[in-house]
C-alpha cells in the first residue's frame, strides 16, 4: 500500500519516535540501576530489573510478529505502545523489587512491539527498494539511544529521582501515540486464522530455559551443575517439541519454511552473527579499557562511543545506497569482513597502546556491523510472502537477541573466570574495581593490564570467527536487486530477484 510522500514522512517520524523510546529504555535504566535497587533494598536482586525486561521482550517477539500477520500490524503496534506506557507508570510506582520486576515484564512485552512493529509496518507500506533507506532512518534510533541513554538516565536520576526514568516515557509516549494514530495506516491481517498458542508457549519456555542455562553455566550455578542440566534438558525437549508442533499446525508462530529459503536463512545467520559478534562484548569493553589501558571510566566510554558512531554512520549510508541501487549483497560481505578485521586487531593489541588505536578498531567493527544490520531485515522481508512479513521480521530479530543474550552471559563468565584465576594475590576478585587497581603499585597495575589483555584476546578472536561465519553466509547470499514494486514477488533466486 504506497503512501504519499508527506504521509510517509509523518510515518517515519512516528516510527522513529517510538523506536527511540523503546531503544532508550534498554540503556537509560542501566545508569540508575544501583540507585533503584539501593532504595528498594534489593541490591542482591539487581539483575532481575534487567533480566525480567530482556526475557519478556525476547520471548514475545515471534508471538507479536505472528499476531501482526493475523490481525494487522497497526493494532499490535498501538497496543504495544499503550502497554509500554501503562507499564512505565507502574514501574515508577513500584514499592519493592517484586512489583518492579512484574512491571518490567509488562514493559518488556510492550518494548518487543515497539522494536518489531516499526520494521513490520515498513515492510507492509514501503516497496522492497524503499525499505533499506526507511529502515536505516528508523534503525538510527538504536545507536542514538546507546549514546544518550546512560547520560540521560544519570541526569534524570540526579535531578528528579529514579522513578522519573520510567515516568519520562509517558509524555514522550503520548506524543508518539498521537502521531501513530494519525500516521500508521490500517494494515489488514488474515482474520479467522487460529493462532498457534501451543507453539508460542513452548517457544517461550524453550528460549527462557536456553538463556538461563547459558547464563548459569558461564557464571557457575550454585548447587553444582544441576540447574544448568535441568535448564538445558528443558531447552532440548522444548526445541524438539516446538518443531513437532510447528510442522503440524496451519499457522505456525515461526513458519519453518523460512529456513528452507536460502535468502531468509542467510539473513537469519547474519542476524545471529551480529548478536554474538558485537552485542555480546560491547558492554564489557569499557571495563577492559579501564583495566588494560589504565583510563578513567569517562575516558573508557570513548571506545564504545566510537563503535556506536561507526554503526550509526554506516547504517544511514548503506541504507541510502541500497535503496538507490537496489543492490544489497555487497554490504553484508563488506560488513562482516570489516568487523572481523576490527576484532582481530583488538585481539592483537598489546596493553598500553594509545587509546585512539582501540577506538579505530572498534569503530571499524561498528561500521562493518551497521553496514548490513538493517539491510538484512529488508532483504528477508522481500524474500517472504507479504502474509509472513511480521513473522519473518520477528524471526530475524529473535535470533539476534537470543544470540546476544546467550553470548553475553558466556563472554561475561569467561572474563570473570580468567581474571579470577590470574589476579595478583594482593587483589581480591570479589572487590576488584578500577579504583582498587589504581591504588595498587605500578607493578600490580601492569600485571592487571596484561591479565585483561590476555583474557580478552582469545575472546576477541572467537568473536572474529563468528564474523568469519558471517562472511561465508554473506557470500552465499543470492545475487539480486530489490524491486520498485510494492507487490513484487518474493525473492527466491538471483533471476527472480531482479526488478
């Protein structure tokens, strides 16, 4: 359904505002987390503020994607935004950690819709050739939120208190809701079809068990390996059961036919590579820079800023180029190679190099990742029938988030174990901080710097290998050109892809 230029611009503004709101909530809470849990008297349960939100948003992605195909993306989008605003109100009203975690679950469900529905709506209203440019504009919300979120969270907490970290969503969200009501067109679903409730429930249990198993295994679960084994067993049985269910139902929540389409399968692999290769390590980079390069916390933030800035610029540039030419295959090939090179440089850097060196290396990783991060969504949408736009978009997003969450837990566990084993006797791993290292002797500081370099080097190599898998996948992506026609046939081979 083509839109007039002014309606499309209004839609982009609306979707960008909502996407920014959802992305900002991932980052703005992190700065105020210590204050929140301290005032609620639940410092030891700090992780639940993040885990409840992240798991809910991850598990609901395929559910919301399928619902958008059945009842229409507009309804799911507006409902998700309304739920997000109500949940934000209750997050700020929470009197204990249980209430806050419950409200964060609801907020995470709404956030899944804020992340997924803008991409789905673009897939419905824009031609395949327009999608990379529009998705790049909307996708710019994520790196911008990473840049401003921590600062905004700190300023709001210091000025008004932590509850306003959640309540600030309400006035911004109301404006976004008003824009969305006007700008988002009615998108018909396939009413009358039965929703795959069994598949959705089993998938939710499976994803939750898988993420918990990975997190407990990397952190060393209390009570021996029993929790890990139980969670892993649940995940294995759940995965097998999910496949059996999806093969039998008429409207599977994740259509397995997506994985039989070479173009969609490559896009799914590339999306997983992004989650594993970049998102899993970016949160640990500031600590690594502080320890290995002996910088302050403020200065260490320059490296992830360089990563995100590179991602932002390349997302906008490559999205524009892909829409202008219709060609898309070159961007994931270039991007995976650039990111792999940047991570290998990080692995080979000796401790004590000038800070601009890791900034350039991680900036290259950001440039590489951003060059295909949104384009693969547009390509996957173009390779699927229009009736599967929501589910294919959700599948691409789901594997990225599961890969990111799982790999983040594994990387964190490896760093913790490696540092604990090699730490000088004069320092306690349980109370290790950059301040404690700064107070130690120069010899101990040098030991810690070398330790972090030696621990992170193989991790960077492993993440570079993940991008190497992405290089192979990108080379297997069929040649083609995105069509100018709104109702073009799905991409299947190089021949049918050419407009």
